[in-house]
């Protein structure tokens, strides 16, 4: 059985994906219909005390940083950090 390095992560995690990402959403990959379905898909990969939040960016593919929707992605990341790390 392979060792999952992420199994030792027991802190809040933000999983972010583009709704139209052909590599990480769909048939054999994550369910990217909603942030909740994405988080539920990712949760088993982390430690037992980790909390996973998901955010799916609409009208966005694989390159989150180069999409026109990048500001939405950054806003979600900053909101997550504000809630879990603080200022």
C-alpha cells in the first residue's frame, strides 16, 4: 500500500479547482459540481483531524492563475486564510 504524505496533514485545508478543469474534475477524478462535493472527495486524503473546505471556480479550467477568474480564486484563498490564520 502506498504511503500518502498528505495523511499527516491535520490542519484546515482549502481545495480549489476550476469547474471546467478537464484534468482534475470528472470521470475518474474529483466531483467539482460544488465546493462541498470537492471537499468531500479530498477529505480522505488528509489526516483525521484535518478539516477540508472546497471552492469551485465557475467558468474556469486548469490554470487558476491565468484565467480571467483569477481574482475570484485569490479572494477565496484570502478569505480562507483570514478565517483560519488571521491578520
